[in-house]
């Protein structure tokens, strides 16, 4: 018996399987602590959409490294702080404030290159 196969059996028996990245839907829920992330569907889309088990979105003040980790009404402060890898989930910015992408604004980020904080939130 190979060592790799034996470790896989041992880890499986010990319950080290996290569920992160596993498929999910209405009939196959995620393990406790994870949520089923379903991509946006077109109008009249599938009746039983498939998703992937993921960590829940983070609330205001929680640590993040990108805006997609935060709740929809928030963005990640790393977009506004130079040379930072980790920040926290913060409210989206208002009209006239600097932005990196649309997700940073309450409305839309205009004139952003996508590589720098060079856009402006539309009014």
C-alpha cells in the first residue's frame, strides 16, 4: 500500500474534509460554517442552480484581501491603501471619491484603469 493512499484514508476517517470548494445546491447543503455560493443566473435561468461551498462574506470591519470577500454593500480597504495586502471590509465610497473598480463605489467608478486608484465615483 502506498503512503499517499494510506494518508488519504487516514485523513478521510479522521474527518479532515472541510467541504470548501465542494459542489452544492438546494438538495446538497454545505457543511456548517460554509455557504453555497451560486453565480448570478440569467433571467429565466435554471430552476435548481448549482454552486460551490465557500466561506461566508465578511461584514464591515472584518479582515479582507479583496472586495469580493466582503458583503455586497462593502469593499476592501486594500484598494485605497498603497502597498497593503490585507485590509478590512469598509463601506463603498460616495460621489467624487477615488476608486479602483465599480465595487468600490455606491454608484459606478469612472475613469479607472483597473491597475491604480485613478478612477472617480460617479455622482
